[in-house]
């Protein structure tokens, strides 16, 4: 049994629409990440000494720059009691 030509066109349009939607979602996420990274860097530049985030996900992972950001936002020093190394789970 063969498909009707109009069905093929309809499915092709749906695939194109879905591809565009995915591309726009990825682009939107990249813009949001870049915007938030720029905002964090603007806040961290007020710190003495200034701090800098280049990759939002990896640089904030250990929490030290989050503490720096909290210091800037609250105006109060944040003291960490101890550093706990990240342990990779298998």
C-alpha cells in the first residue's frame, strides 16, 4: 500500500516545522545561558578581587563562585567551613 502524495508533503512539512522548533529552542537556551553568564559576570566584577565565569555550568559547579555572588548580592561576607571535593559516581 502506497502513501498518498499529499500525506508525504504533510509529513515533510511537519518534520521541517519540528526541526525549526528544535533549532529555535536550542538557540533560545544559548541566548539565556549567555545572558545569565553576562549578568553574573557583571555582579562578580563588583567584588574585590573580581571573579569571572566563563562557562555557567562548569564554573558554578563547586559553589565557590556562587558564594562570591551571594557576597556581592547580600553585601555580607560568606564563609565556607570546609571544601568538599567533588566525587564522581560510577
